[in-house]
């Protein structure tokens, strides 16, 4: 992958290789594949916040917040799409007042044809999303969701493919692959002979109308996410050479991976709370952090939640965590944690979530490449934590 530095101050960009210019709707599809919008909390507002789904996109910015400064940075960078974590429009709007900060940002975005897409609680809970990125930076391994919100249901699709066309069908179906532990793209193939007789009106890929055909075929079985079956079947039909591919669908009692808020896992090298807090401060480059608990207690099992995760402190204690790392810790929550014997580190809302910018950019990069799209991807560097320390 060739990468070039962008000359616009405060931004870093990558030029993605491909041969097609995506539309906003294509980016929405890619984002939905990364963190399905249907997995967002009911009170949340994710997806297209502002814009035209049919508009072409040659340059994309990724940021944590959808606010005046990130909108201005995207406009200054000649971007057509701004992908954010926090939604631009969270509560229903009664009016758009161009003298109000949020209304002014909406107005500037509209005047400059800037489309805005947000992925919030869906990216918080999905595997590979916000909390896995946070765990990776903290050095927490062997993680599992702290609070499970959804367990993936699986299905098996079996389809019969003429010899030589297996790979194109597999590539179409693997976009909807289910998981067995840490493994995806799970399939099985067997060879055999298929028969069919094309009737009047058919346009057979092989064989003749009215004649029984014997074909060397491969039976392909693929593990899929049950929620994606309709899309998977549509993709299969588009990729399959037969006019009417023969397939079987099986519901499975097997359960796939679990999604949920927060993560809990282990430090590879246990250390004192004071040392762990010091390492967290250094890794995240923050001016200061707060912690609750005995500085000398040993920390091995770590619970974490990006943003505001103090509501999970009882679950963290129940799951045997030594410490909960999150942001926005309130006084009474800190008191409760101490009474429960649970240490807490308040990293701050901004610092605990800004990791999503680089992480989402990488996922978007892969999604664009996989579909053959070309667009310049820009990571916003102008955002700063609004809090200062003395």
C-alpha cells in the first residue's frame, strides 16, 4: 500500500488504490459491515446524519466528534464525507438555528456538500471496535465482553457450484462469514455429479433445453451470520454462474461470538496499581489521570470501557476485575468502587475513545480495497481533549 503525507496541517492521509469512486451509500454499506447499525442501542442515532447517499466520495475524514472544528477541518481538506463516532444529531431537532453552534455546523456542512456518517454504540459493542482498540492499547489480552448485549446466531448455507467457479462464490459468501472462536471464512467442499434438465424459457450456463445434463460440481458449505442471510443469498446469486443456483439453508443451534460493552481480560505482566496508572498515562499521552484504590495493590485482571463506563463497576467486580479503566468517573461512583474493593482509573472520555480514529480508518481502508474503490482517507489530528490540567 502506497501512503503519502497530506500537506494540510494537522492531518495525515493515505491514498487508497482501486479503480472506482464510491458513493456515500457505498461508504454506508462498508460502515454497516464494520459495525451493523442494527446493533446500536435504541436511544442512539447512527448512520447517515446529513447528506446525499448518491453523492460521489473521493476524500474521507475520520474523527471522534462531529462538531464545528471537525466539520471545518473536513471542509478545509476538501472532503466529501466525515465519519465520526459521536453523532452530529443525537436528540431530535426542533429547529436548525444557524446562530447556534450545532446549527451553524450543519449549515456549513450542507453548504459545502459534506456528508456525515456516525457509528456510536454499534462500534462500542462490536468485536474489533472501540473497546478492543482500547484493550489493545492498554496491553490487555484474552478479552471478552464485560456486559454481553448480543450473541451471534449462525446458519449454514450449502450450494452446488460447477468445477472451476468455487473461488468466486466463496469470496462472495465470505463477506458474511460467521465465526468459530477466532476463525472466520469457515467452509467445507466435496465433489460430486449434479443433474438438471433445463425447461422451456431457461437460459442454462451449461447443457441444452429439454436435455438432462450431468455436471461435475462442488458442494460448498459455508458458516454465515444468520442476520445476513438475505444479503448473502443475493451476493451468492450475483456471483454464481448458474441461472438458478441450487442451495440448502440450515439454522444452527451453535452460537457465534458475543458482542457487548466493555472488555475484561488480563495483563501479561501483573503490576502495582500505581505503576499501571503511570503506564496508562504514558501510553495515552495525557496530562494527568485519577485513580481509586491502594497504590500498592497488584493488578492482573483488567476491566475497561471507553467513554463513560462507570455503570459497569459492579459487573467488573463480579467478574473478578482488579481495576476498571474508563472515563467520566463521578464522586459517588468512586466511593462505591472503593467499598466494593475495586480499583478504578479515570482516563477521561476523550483519551479513552480517541483510539477509534486510527482503528476505524484502518477498517475503512480494508473495506474500500476489498470492493475495488479508490478514495483518499484522512485522519483528523485537530481534535483535543477539552479538559486541561494544572
